[in-house]
C-alpha cells in the first residue's frame, strides 16, 4: 500500500512516497542510497491547505541506520493514509 520512488527534476533527486492504504504510517522507513543526506518535506497532500489534517514531516529529516534494512541508511517519516509526500535533499 506504500509506494516510494526516486525522481530527478531540475537536477534535484526527490523522493515521492504514496500511501494508497487507509492506515496512517508513523516512522515508516524509506531506504536511502549509500550516501545518505538530510531531506525536507516540500509537499504533503495531507496539508490543511489541501483539505488534509495537517499531519506533516516538519523540519529537517535526518537519516538513520535501520536494523530492519541491514543497517543501511533510511529516513523514518510520517505517511498519512491516502496521501502523497514529496521530499527533497537539504542543500548544504
């Protein structure tokens, strides 16, 4: 019910995460490439401006090593039910 893909636009690699299920996902792991960087949310369809409930990923999202992913880097994010979240790397 969760789909995550990487997309490149204007030389920026974004992470697009879609939750087609009716269940909110908290701390959902999104695997990162070997070179992990920080991300920020640039769009959530759950934003109140779009009629959502405002369950957002605020601030800078730091990569963590995830034991469920063989200690590879991952982001732990909130993915509200029936929503789309777009993340992009934080420029250093």
